[in-house]
């Protein structure tokens, strides 16, 4: 028996006493039937938006007209909120993106018939809890199948976002896509191409937030969606690497990304794991010993990732963080690194990025062979631990790793006659280099003397 929240029942009875039907719909019903906790209350009602507002206000609740164009209002009742949408029918999608107009439907059955997948087209009548399931959604969700409501080709042609939603749900829920539904995707790619990059990004974010993002990316590859939206990644297929690597660049990247998701790493780390090697196909060259080389691929990957993330309209903060991680992912530590090499590593990566760069390395190493580091990779494992240890010690010694940590600042240099501007910046960088080499030089007196020397060289 399905347990329905008492507040939800109360909201429903208010509608019923006013002669209106109301149902719980969408993801909430799907999740409830799978025994999961539900987070949003999406409701569908026979009441028109104006009637919803009147009914709710009369009962002491509040109403926010969040999506009036689509017939949706947000209802706030006893500190709980729910989205109430009038039964809808959508007929014309001339641009393949969103319906040209929303018209209201008379029945819940009609409303359910315009929904994307059978598992999302189940309604729970409130307050009694009677299931309305005209398309066999409950059976499909029990069998873990994603299937279009009606004809897949038609449903996808109406809205090019639906194929992406299908692969996203596959990763999120661990479901498989029914063959007819899956096979229809490759035929509607031109419709998918019309979807805005923001909406594509939102789906990619949900894929990355899932436990196993590769499920969706592999389905995207199989159907052509990967080439359409993330061509840089599909170009990594069949780029063989050898050496430590057992997989081509695409499989390696997907393994790294899955690792990042399994370890609950941040969104930027998941993106970095997915994209860290996308520069490899364009820099690959056959080396003398018959082994592929990917010289400075991290730089190429960074440039390509920045372009890709901009295209997907990611925020600058996400782009900068992800790209920095990608650019720095290729450090090769060996125990013979000098202390100053360790300090330079900290300075280059930045203290606040150190944890993430180690995590990215774990994901990267996992992607070599699709397993946790084991004895085969002992050298890397041990050497990373040793590097971390040396980095921690250097940080504890409170040494200077940025210009801000120097014993002098810009205005000190201006006071001794160095003009403000580009040269000043160059000299500060030089001073940091000096201090990274030898922390003992980080005193006011010494640095001012060195700065004086530089400026004399530059100006005389
Ligand atoms: P979640 O919120 O967990 O991602 P959801 O199924 O609730 O999953 P929403 O995007 O919140 O997804 O949409 C709510 C419901 O609206 C869906 O379950 C589906 O019935 C319907 N729906 C959403 N987007 C579409 C679409 N593009 N085409 C057809 N129906 C859709
Ligand atoms: Mg939802």
C-alpha cells in the first residue's frame, strides 16, 4: 500500500470539495512505486490556473504563478510546496523544442498521453491513492524499462530533448531503454540538434550526478547523440594508447568519470575526469619505439575543454576550475624531485586545488585498467603518497607559494622606484621564482635588493 503524506491528502481534499480532480504525477509517482523517497510534488488537476489560485487562497494557502504560460502554479500550503499544472494536451511542436501552444485537456488520461515515457505517465489519484496507468508504466518500471508513450519516432520528433532524457534516466535509474525506443533515436538527430545548449547541459549535469555516467555516454555514442553534442569525446574512440593503458581514450575517460562519480567527487572533478584527455586524438604521434606519444596533450585538452564547456554555457567558475584541473593533471612525480620542485608543483597547482588534483590522479589511474590501483601500479600509488607527504610538509613549513606570500608587495617595489605596470608584475614573479628555489631568500631586505638588481638590468 502506498503511503501518502497527510499534507498532500489535505491539499487534495481542498480540490475535491471544490469539485476538482487532482493527481500526483511524473517522477514522484515513478519513484514512489519503486519504493524511493520522493522530493517534489508535481500535481495535475482539472482546475484551471485561476481556479487553482482561488481554491488554494480560500483555504489559507499561497500561490506563486511560476509557469502560468504552461498552466503551472506553485502552491504553498502549511509550509509545503507543490506544483499544480492543469491537465494539458500538447499537439504542435513545429520547432522540435517546445510546444507552440498549450491547450488544456479534459481528462488525466489525455494529460498522461502527452508525457515522454511510460514510467513517467502514471498518475496517483488523490487523496484515495488510486493508480491511473494507461500505458503500462508500472510494469515497465518494475522491469526497469524506459519506453516511449506511443510511437517513439513521433514522440522524439515532437521534442528533441526526449532522447537525451531517455539516456539520462538510463544512467540515473539504472534502467535499459526498450529497443524500439532506442532505435528511434538515430533517426531524429536533426530534431535533437535544435535543442538549446542550456537544456543539453542540464541533462549532462544530471548524467554526471548519477552513479554511473558511462551508461548514458555509451548510449549516446551508440545512438549518435555523443557525436552530435560532445563530438570531442566521440573522436576519442579507437585512439589506442598502450603502455599502462588497456583501453582507448574514450573508454579510459568513461572509466575515470565513473570512478569520480562512484567516489562522490565534485561536479568539476567529474567533468575534468571525463574531459582530461580530449586533446589526445589531435596530438597523437607514433614515437620511435613504436609507442604512441601524446606530447603536451593536457594543454590541448584544456583548450578544447574550455571551448566545449563554453558551448554548453557553463558558468565561468565551473569552466575555470575544470580547465585548471585538466591543465595540471599530467604531473609526473619521481622521488628524485628536489624540494624546490615540490614547492613549484604547489605553486603551479595552487594550494586550494591540491586535493582535487590528487583525486583526479586516482580517477585517471583507475582508468588505465578499470581497477583500483593494485600491485601492477604500485610505483604510481606509492609515489603519489610520497608526493602528498612532501607537499604537506612543505605547506606546514609555511613557505611562500604565491606572490601574496612574499615578504614584499607591489607598493614596496614602487617605493624603491620601480614603476607600476607590467614590469612590476614580471619582477614579482621573478621574486617568487627565487623564493620557490630557496625559501630563505624570503626576507624584505633580500627581496628588495634582488628587485633593485632586476630593475637596474631592465632600465639601464
Ligand atoms: P526528475 O525530476 O527526477 O528529473 P521527472 O520525471 O520528475 O524526473 P521532470 O523534468 O521534473 O522529470 O518532469 C516531470 C514530468 O513531466 C515527467 O515525469 C514527464 O511526465 C513530464 N515531462 C517532462 N519533460 C517532458 C518532455 N520533454 N516531454 C514529455 N513529457 C515530459
Ligand atoms: Mg521532477
